[in-house]
């Protein structure tokens, strides 16, 4: 499968934060499970939620916390969780 294709982003609404427009990457559909996290800007925080459950909790992180997680993922440090 070609993972280099352009990533489409779809919007998702969580009932616990209906004022936020969460974005979910089409990469979440690569394994057909539709399990993915959604991200939204919420003031000075980034809100994160599970997109398979419209009533899932919404967690909020600073941009630096999200950046650290992305760097760790790119470096393969989170592979053990996949």
C-alpha cells in the first residue's frame, strides 16, 4: 500500500466538546478499523479524542507536549504501542 499519498482530513464532532471541529486523518482508515484519534485546536491547547466514540473523553495537551509525542513517534519510540 502506498503510504505516501496525499492525506485527506475529515471533520469529526465529539459530544463532550461540540464547539470543537476535530480533524481525523484518512490514514486511520488504512487498516479498515476506523480507529483513530481526532485533534482540534482549543485555545492554547490541542484537544485529542477517540473518533470511534462520539462521547469519548477529550484530553487537552500543550503544543509542546504534542510536538514531543510526534517527535517520539517519528523516532520509533512509540512503536511498541502499535
